[in-house]
C-alpha cells in the first residue's frame, strides 16, 4: 500500500477554488501562498510533493487552463462537422 504524504494545510472549498484558479492563471506556488496568507516555505514544499492536496489542486488548475481552449476548439469542430449531411450539403 502506498503511503500518501501528510498535508501541512487544510483549505476549505473556496480556498481550493482560489488555488486552482490562480494556478490556471499561471501564478506560482509562492505567489499563491502569499495571496492566501499562509507559510510560504511550507506551501511551496507541499506544492511540489506529489500526492499532497495542494499539489493535486495546482496540477488540476494547470491542466484545466491547458485543456479548456483545446476542448472548445474540438466542440467547434464537431459542431461544424455536424452541420453537414452525408452529401456534404448544409442541413
């Protein structure tokens, strides 16, 4: 059984959303810690330890920021494709 690292912090839902949003916008763990008003060294350390809650939230934020534009392009492409019948003419 894998041992998960112990989190140094507990964040409520609103704080977790702030962390994710800030990570998605490109803020560094240090900047996020300063914004939250928590111990910078401990936060940054947790941010780089795989398996911590902070690491997961930050990674999720980064992934969301990268995936959203691609997902929107994909939806647009599917929408344009579905506008045409099998004959190639618009419906």
